C-alpha cells in the first residue's frame, strides 16, 4: 500500500508516534505544523486521509475541516484532540469528519479506523466514477464528449445536430397535439371544477360547438391571448392559487361570428315563448336605461341544467326595477305591451266571458286586474360585492350606479343576476278569491322596525345589530301575545295581531329579565324627550337663515340628518335595538350642536339668537339591560 496520510499537528510526541505506526503499515506519512502549508500540500499531493488536531494554534479547526471537505472531497478527515471532544462530536461529523480520537490515541484502533475510512473512500470514489461514466455515455450518445483527463478537450460530433432536430420536431408535434387537445371540450372536463359546466354544455343546444369557439373571440391574435390566459390558469392550478368559482367572459363577437349567430339573424322581432315579443336589435344597439347590454347580459350560465340559456330574471330586473318608487315606469320601460300582445279572443273565467280589448282599449292599466304580477325589487345587497371584491376603495363605489354598470356590464360582461336579487314576474289566470300577497296593499310595512333591529340605516352611525338579531331571533320570538278585539261583536273577522310581551324574554332568559321591556320603553321615551326640544328649537333657527347663504345647505343637512335619526328611533320603535337607538340620538345631538354653532356665526344668522337651543351637554342614558 502507498496511500498518503497528511498529519496537521504541533504536538511532536503525538506526531512521531502516529508516523512510526502508520509507516509501519506501509502508508506514506507527511507532517505539517501550519495550516497554510498543509492546504498547499493537500492541493499538491491529494492525500487519501488527513489527521487534523482539533487545537491547531494558527487556525480554527472546524473552518479548516470545512475547507478541506469542500475543496478536496477525495481527502477524508480524522480529528484528534488532547481534551474530550464528545460535546462537539455531532458538529464534527456534520462538518465532514469521518471519525475522531481523544489523545493519547490507541494506535491500533487508529490504524483500524484508517483502514475502514480508506475502504469507505474507495467505495465512494468508485460510485462517483460509475455515475460519471453513465453521464458521459449518455452525453456521448447525443454527440457531446466531455474530457476524461487534463489533456483531453470537450467537443461535439454531428450526432448532436440530429438530436436537437429530433427534439425540436418532437416539441412541435407535442405542441400541436396539446393545442388541439386543449381546445376540445373533453379537456375542460379534466378539471373537477368544470364538471357541472361541462355536463350542462352536453345537454344544451350548443353541444356541437367547441368551448373555445365561444370563450375565445374570433381572430388569431385573440386566440393567442385566450391561450395565454388559459396557461395562467394552469399555473394557478399547479400552485394551488386558483379560484373555486371559475368565471369566464364571453365577448359579443364570439356569439356573432360567421356561422353562428350572425348579425343578420338578429334583426327584426322574434317570438320568445308564451307569445313574448323580443327584438335583439334594440337591445344590442341602443342604450337600455342608459346602459350598454351584452349578449351575456340575458344569456347566462345560472339556469340549472342548461348552458348559456335566456335568464328571464335579467329581463325583469331591467324592466321592473324601481317601479315601486316611480309608477311612471309602468308607462315606459315596464309597459306590458312592450313584450306582450293584447289577447284578442274572448276569455271565460269563473263563468264570466270578457275580452281584453273592452278594458285595454279604454286605457285601463293591466295592473288593475293582474295585481301581483311583479314580485321583488331587484336590489343589490352590499354583501354581494364582498364575494368578489375585498378592497375598501372598490367597495366605496357601491353607491355610484353609473360606474358600477360601466365596469360590470359594459366592460366586463358580468350577468345582471350575479348582483341583483331576483324579481319574479308571472300572471295567474286561476286564483282563489282575493288570494294575493298582503304587500299589494300594505307597502313597505315594518321597514323601519326591520332596519332598527338589524342596526342599519341611521345617519352618521356605524352598524350596531341587536344582539337578538345576531342570534337570529325572528319577530315571533318577542311578539308572542295574540291581540283580538274580543269585546266587539263579530271581531273574530278582524283576525289577530301578535304583540310584543316580556313573556317572550322570560321564556328564554328567565325571570331575572322581568321588567326589562318596560325599562327599555321608558329609556327610549326619556331620551327622545331630551332630543326633540333641541331639534325643534334648531329647526326654528334654520328657518331664519337666508337660503342663498353658502352655509345654508350645510346647516340644513345637519338638521335634516338629526330629524331623520329622531324619526327613525320614534317610528322604527327604538326598543327593537336600544343601543343603536341611543347611538342615533347621541349623533342627532352632535348634528344639532354643530348646526347651532354655525347658526350663531355672524355671516350665517339673519338676526342674533339670544336663546341657546343646545344648553349644556345632554347625554343619552344607557339602559343597564342588554338582552
């Protein structure tokens, strides 16, 4: 054997003992006392094993160990130390040491370990060489030759050009195949999120039309754009950042492409169903209620079991929204004859024969007979916005109706039904006598009470829902007492009303809550009595202000908002939400104080106010009861 062993140590007695014993085993031993000299030797002779003293004076032994294992991976290291290094043993092994000894070293054991390390080194080097040979053979197969020794050089053979040509051809074939496959409807079905949409497409009238014909606008550039967007969705799927509610925009151009619904097919009136007349032209070319409609405004995905079906609720939202506030709309956008023809034949109903022309011809509105043909208001709850948007700056645009329709309908092709609640429209031809909804005559009943209970709708006060509302307690949880006019003969025909009673409180919360309802009522009454005189006095002061004064609008708004909060508490029955009522009345006092301060300024007042309406700082008493 002629393996080389380098010793880095300043302890001459230990070095001499190591050298004699290792040379006796026919190893070539080199000794260095300085680290810099040792590193040069390792670079020159590449020793199989380095015996490193842990306490080498001119360097940090751990750093030297790191450097040897990093720069000379074929040189294995054994560490020795005069003192115990057991506490550092794990660190030494992790740093790359093959073993360690505590001086004085058992030389026989040292020789045994040296032999084991040399065997381990041999196996490792053989494994590395085999791995290199495999890589070298693989690269030589494709035409790349790596140098075996220092005299050799890397070069390429002609085979590499055939290899790259084959790869390029395979890439083209794969790309074309994937593009073709990815444009098939089956590819869409590969994603579990898309399965309901795929099944709806299979049973629709569009089941012979590939998905991309609708979801990609016509034109090569648009198809490339669509492919790029689809690729981003694949990346999102791989990274787990995709949405569980896929949403795709369909451009009008995709519907109106040649061979599909060409524009020539959209001219003139058509019969939709049940004799409903529809004209695509006026809907797609003209502004409807000041808004530009798109194909998907009416043809959407929300109908169960269909794909891009006509969503009649969209029609109802557009035609009927707002008629409760403006009855004139029944003569314009909500006029029945826009879509329906007046029936010409005689109709027999309940043994009575009549004809619509006898009434419609005299200008009798359809709503005189068809009382509950329209149900719902089509409002847009703000909570719907949060489903898609969480940014405060976007939610702040909630009240800007023109902006919202521009961004969602005109620019983004969002279906109306994604935001608006449903409006139902139907005409019943068979009905029990007077079997109609109460809200035909009783309009917007209990609206104030509902908002008070929900803790919304006040001026200048954040939402404070009643604890009972938060617990989802319905009206009948507190309105438990049946009220009937028993003393009047025939009073049973009047029906009955459920009135609030503290028995409803006690039944849930126990007898400790007895008297709570009375305390609440007293609290609201007392607090209103504090605010209303102040409000009345400031309102009188406002009447004396010149309306041309620039401050008049500001002061009027403060007083009107105060009046609104007071009326809200009075007519919304503040007992439904005592905490919110107190906040509203406190805010009303705040409004009135600001208004009076402005009214007393010389540039605002017509005359000097001697009597001060807002005396002191009246506060609202807060009830100790909080159901």
